[in-house]
C-alpha cells in the first residue's frame, strides 16, 4: 500500500495543468527589486549603496544573526536605490533596486552544464558554502538551510527526507526539476547526506507524478549514486508535503507537539532547495533565480519559468498570455496556502513557488453561515487540533486559551476552511490568533 500520514487531510483536485510545460528561461528584466528579507528570521543588512556596480552573484545583503540568509544580485548593473518598496501585500519592505546593464556574472560562478558529482568537502565546509550562497527552503517556508543542517547538541540526524510531494494544487515547479535536473538533485542528496553524516535518504513523491518516480528510480538503478537513496511513492493526500506529515508517512514517527523534525532523527529538504544546494556547493552559484509555476484555468500559456529574483510578477503574467478579463484573484503560491496579491508589480523572491490566476467565480468568498458543529474541520486537521474552537477563541481575543489549545502547532494548511460546509473563514482567524499567541510567547521568553 502507498504510504501516507495518519491524521486528517483532504483531497482537492490537483489541477496540474502546467505539468507538461518544460522549464523555460525567462528574459532578464530591465530593472529588478530584490527584497532584503526573503527568508524566515532577521532580514539581511544592505551591503551596497546607491551608485554601486554589481555583477550577477555579488552579495548585496549580509545575513544578520544565526537565523538569517545572504542576498545576492540576480543581475549585473547599477544600484539605483536601497529603500522600502511595496511587497505583494502592499506592505513596504527594505529592498535593493538595480538597473540592468548587460548580463555579466561573478567569475567565481561555474555556469557550465557539466555535472560535478564528487564532493570531498567536510560537513562544516559544506554548510559554510550553503550559508554563503543564501540557500533557504524553496518550497515556500524559506527557512535558512544552514540552520536546518546545524544539528543541535544532544540531537542526532538519522535520515534525510527530500520533499518531492508538491501537494499544493496547480504547482509543478518541483515536478519539472525532478524530470529535467534529476542527476543534479541526486548529487544534492549526497551532499546533504555528507553534511548530516547520515546513510539513509528518502525522496517522497506522490503517486500523481509517476513519470518523476520512474525517472529517478531508473537513475538510481544504474548504481551511480549512494545506495542509501531511494524513492518512496506516497498516496495523493493533502497536505502530504507538510514537514511533519511527510516524516510520519515515510518513517511512521510523529514529531511531538512543539517539537522539531530532528527530535525524531529527521531532516527534511525540498526538491528545489536540494537542487540549489548542488549549485551552491559544486558550482559556487548562489540563489539568483528559481523556477516559478505561472498557471490558471483561463491563462493562455501555463508555464514553468526560470526567473531571476527581483523580476516583477506582472511581467511573468504578461509572458504567459496576459491577465484574462475574468481574473478575480492572483495568488502568490497555491490555492490552499498561498496569499492573495494586492500588488502584482511586487518582485519574485526565493519563496515564490507559483503565481495562480483564479477566475472571479472561483475566488469569491461564499456567504458565511452558522457553525453546525459537524466536526468536519476536526476530522480534516492533520495536526489533531480543533479548528472551530481555535477560530472562535481568536475572534473573541482569548489568547491565553489559544496557547493551551496548541494553536502554534497549526501548519496553516487550510484543510479546515476547505472542508467547512458553513463557509467559515477558519484559517483566517486561526492565523490571526496564532500570530498574537506567538507574540505573547516571545514577550514572555524575553523577560
């Protein structure tokens, strides 16, 4: 039987309408705006000023603190501003704006297509190169990768798990990477295994991607790669790609409430992140671009684009046929966990896995009705929470109760809202309550 996690989950239609669209290199824009906070943790500090000349791959933002990440220029040209600019939600965030002049790369970067398989670096050297390249979780969480690889004292990594699930409907960026860059991905697995000192690596892929499963298995069957690497086909079930759900499906181990994957001996990395690790360690290439799925039922040309960081999202939409007249909402990410955009001129960031254009009829909220206490949201919650209760407590501002109800365990997957017959915006209020609860916890810890 196909493996899956134990609690909750839903079955939305996958809508992988861009799955057959090969990765296409997107044109370098005339101007890029590169945010200094493209990761969980402290934003980077600007390392350039107005008037400076930069090459592709030059550092323009330096990580501040342990949980932070370097930022690099994705283009060559002149810095025209270091200022706050609007993001996708129209909130002003620190960023570096660069006027493009040619396409000249830092000479330390290897731009050839030659596969470099062997890595003889020590674990600390690997982690240092990953940190220098500004690698973060490219599945959307954007957690700095070097932090995940720095196993705390008293903990031990036993298995590396590669997240190739891509369970979010519509998105196909990771799927295309597995098909088109499988060997680089497997070298990335070996590098991460070396950094962690583990002998086992499992690549989890849902069974709606049989071509990816078959392709990786064929390469692994050649015997050229570490024998501890294997592909684990998984049942199609959302949110299979959630870190804790993926660990449970593959290992049978449950990450405890408030715990981390390393507590059960696991370290999870996304497919895109693993490919970026290969580029960072073997090619000295920082994150200057990423694959973005641009999709939607009414879009003229759903695509998977290799896009320079800082490119306006509006330019991607235009290149895929332009915005259809009946577009009601544009989402940064997928329909379950993505965020609606108020500003489509916002730039592509390391965390931009997809851009989804939804029809007006699909995007409109349905009228709320009273909760009928059906408990469907409880059955659907993959974390074993009571979404209807947490949402109500959040509406009432009862934050002390929220902490006791394990609100911070919520992974914000949206299963509760998806399954609610009363059309209640459960996740909206849970997100609000979770954010306020975490503020209270941080304030208490700071005393």
